[in-house]
């Protein structure tokens, strides 16, 4: 149960720098989730912690001790690879037990452990198959089982559930959540999946282009994104962005854009008034828009409904506000027809403002 | 003719020319050799004129101690050559499978011996082995160590060394190619699972390379049974019969002893020996697979 500290970690491939000083502190048995668009350096970060990539600059500390010179096997960690990385010539049982057999554990113990983790991931029937005779999802579960069988103090997961169907993914996610509570290990987890990130993480780290954009609890990131990128990345469906100018009228502060003029309240208004320039981007989450025909226009957006996507209890409306697209999350019971023009009240706590030039939160 | 039937026959149609060429180029000489081995055949006769003697040539050979000596030399030569070349070639490949500056030049240099004509290789080594002016003995001499009678007393060892020098690169490049096509991530997983460098080689790399290594070894084995020029140039089979491998004996039987029938029978013995080896090897892999499958089904029934 170590603490992990990435101290100004830099990775270069030849002349190309792909990680630019990653600064990250992970407490004892914390579940850290790395998210970010494809190619932002999540796998690279993970592989450096694992010791599979050399550290170009900076240092990795585990429990205060530098480890970047250590071989992977001396770092006491288990890893699930993005491409499974199974041993093709071994069957599932041998794949799962390889680490234990290398450590020369007694055979009875190894067999028991294999049975146990195979049952956890639902692989009991396939123990004697070779990986070549398994589906993608089954292989991914073997990779998972192999990591779980190894009682390491650090677990690294590189998109371990990406190839499972929705039901199995939900099941494994729950399994992981329970496990992370029970075993109290340090886990670093890479994913593209919003729900995985939100449900599993003690701390989410959003990366973009080799930089950490923001880190914090899921709630912090969801409620107080530091910039437009994080705001757009965390949460699903993503946040709506509308261009507008800050205006002062009758002692109140407004964001005025194409087809809307929204009154700002409290601290937001104060921050907007003192901001250096007038151009801003207004951010509102689809879930912070509430259908309300009676809402006064200074606290609402007037939207033209273009398309309605039915997703069960909720529907997602694709609308236009002036020339910009806006998504709204709505109870499916609400009678809404395409082509209608409707009013949606904006939750005053759900208003985000970003500088239009450097896109940081105001 | 129905379209389905035409479709079914298409592959045979395309294969036909290849089959005809195979039949002419491969089976005809082979049949000629088998036919000739049943005859008392002198180079001055055409095959039709020669007297048919049945299995006499085979029996003669079977009772000829020189034939057995030659077969034993061939087996020993092939065994040592292939074993050493496999170990050295695979070992070198494992050693040089890394991205260090200058490695590609080194690799190219390693495969140079393979590109030299066998006759040249034979001549080269004959001079190096020369008892008085050869490189080896002169070097030993300057170190104050008495010279070795390379091509006399230790002739077989000497030709084995020369062959290893020439053909280890063959194993090396094939093993290296096999090594570089291994799944990188499986090796990374092994490193995380706690495998040392040796354990990675033993449990991951070698098993995954095995199919390539088996074929490579088989190719070298077949070649080793047929090697001729290098030994001919270096020792001419001597001293005595100590380096007279079967291929050399065949050529001498045909040219020196002028017994084409016996030479043909000898070739057939060699062919049968190779066939037995190849079939044995395939049979062994088959047997292993069958055994693994059996264990698997047994286990599945248990579960
Ligand atoms: N061996 C390499 N040589 C050069 N550039 C590399 C190498 N490996 C990765 N990169 C670059 O490093 C960047 C980060 O790659 P990485 O694999 O960490 O992305 P990722 O965040 O895991 O993406 P994904 O979500 O698609 O898996 C990418 O832009 C990639 O092109
Ligand atoms: Mg990745």
C-alpha cells in the first residue's frame, strides 16, 4: 500500500517530447483514473510507472524511494495491458498462474488461486483453452485475471474493460469497485469511459497533449472544471459551449450571445465583471437545463429542437441556439416535438464561464 | 458442365502446369535413380544395356563395412554440426536482438560466411589448417604451444568446425527473424510477472520460436547429410575414411569405382535415412500435439 509520486515526469521519443512534466501524487490505496483523448500519453505514463519505458527526465517515487532505475519485476506491481499481452503458447490457467509459478509458490496454492480469480472473472470453463481460441472480451478477462492473481501492491490497468459488452462491463466494474474497497491497493486505471472514471475513481486525472489538465475527485472535476477542455471531457453527454460577451445592464451582469442573454448571479457575476476582457464562452451541462415554458428569458435559453434521441427514461434533445448546437437531457415523458421552439431554465449553479482566448475558467 | 463443378475444378486446372513440371523435374530423375540401383551399371553402358541384378547392390552395400563407416561418419557429422549450429545460432540471435548502434552492421558481418562459395570455404580452411604454414598452427607456435594435426588426426573435428563457421549464420538470421516477430507485449507482461532474462528466454521466447526453429533445424539436417564440396576440398574424405561422408562416397563410387548401380543404391539409402528423420520429426510433433489434446479433454471432463 505505497504512496506514489510522479515528480516532473518527462518522456521523449528521440526529439519528440510526448509527456511534458507530469506531476502527480497518489496516496495510499487510492484509485486513480487517467482519462484523456487518444494519444494524450495515458499509456506512456502507465508504462513508465511499470518500468517498461525509460524515464527521460524526472523521477518516480514509491513510498518516497526513487524507483525509475528498477526493473519492472522489482517494483511489485501487476498490469493489465491495452492489447492483453497474453502468452500465446500457454492456456488460460497457465497464463493466470505464470507469475505465481515463477515465484515458486506451492502447487496447491497456485491451483486454488487460479480457480478463485477465474471464477471472479467468469473464466472457469475456459481454463484449458489457448488465448488464440478465445474472443476479445474473454482474452481481456484473462488479462484481468492474470493481474488479479498476482498479489501486488500496485495495480495498473490500461483500458481493461474496453472490449466487453455493456452488461459484462457493468459487472466487472462493480467487481472492481468492490475489490478496490476490499484489497486496499494502489490502483492506476486508464479509461475512455466516463462512467468507469466517475464510478471507480477516488481521483480523476485529465490529460491532454502530454499535460495534466486537472486532477481531483470526480465531483470536483464535474462541478468545477478549471478549463474548457476538462469541462467538455468530463460528463456525458458533454457540456454545451456558447460564445457570448459579458455585458452590464441595469446593475446586473449578463452573458449575451447569439439568441440568448443570460443573467449571471452571485460570485459568477462578480468574477465576470472584473475579468479583463469581454469575450467569453458560456458552458452549461445538458443536465442543468430544465424544460420550463414559464421561465423568464434572462434565466433561460430558448432552443429550437432539431432531433430527439430516445435513450430510455431519458431523452437527449439536439437543439439550436442561434447558430450553435445545444444538447439537453430530458425526461422522456415530456411531450416534445421536433421543430418546436422551447424554453429551458438554466440551473444557476450550473453556469460555467471560460475565457475565450486561453479557455481557462473565469 | 455446371458452374459449381467448374468452380471446384478451377484450382486443379491452375495447379496442373506445376504438377507436370514437378513430375518431370523431380520424379523422373528419382525414378531413374531407383531403376538404376537395381542394375549392374557401368558408366560406359546406357541404362537399358545394363544387367538387372535385383537387390544385389543393396545387399553388397549392407555387407560392406566401409559403407557403415561412411554412414556413421555422416551421422556424427550431421549430429554435431546441427547441434552446435543450433545452440550457437540461437544463442547469438538472443544476444544480438537489441537496438544498439552498429548492430545492423554486426549482423550483416555475421552472415558473410554463408555467402562464400563452398569450394572457397574449403580452400580457405585447408590453408588455415595447414600443419606448418597454416594460421592456426603458426599462432599456436608463436604462443609456444605445439601445433595440432588438424586435418590428420582431428580431421572430422576440423571439418565440423569449418561447417559450423559457415552455417551458424543461417540459423542466426532465421532465429533473429523469429525473435523479432515475437509479440513484444507478451515479453513485457513476463517482465512484470517477475521473469528474469533467463526465464524470459526459457518460458516465453524459445517456446514461441519453436516452430521456426524446428523447420530451421530440419533444413540444416538435410543439408548436413548432403554436404560435399567443403569436405572434398579440405580432406577428400581422408585420412583413411575418417571424413568420408556418404555424399562423398557416392561421388567416389560413381567416378572412381565406376559402379553407377551401387552409387544409385547408396543415394537411395541416404534418401531413406533422411526420409526416416523427417517423418520421425513430424511424427514426434504430431504425437506431442495429440498428447496435449488428450490431456486437455481429460481435464475438461474433470472440470
Ligand atoms: N515508440 C514511440 N515513438 C514515438 N512516439 C510514440 C511512441 N509511443 C507512443 N508515442 C506517442 O506518444 C503519444 C502518447 O501515446 P500513448 O500510447 O501514451 O497514448 P494514449 O493516451 O494511451 O492513447 P490511447 O487512448 O489511444 O491508448 C502519442 O502521440 C504517440 O504517438
Ligand atoms: Mg493507450
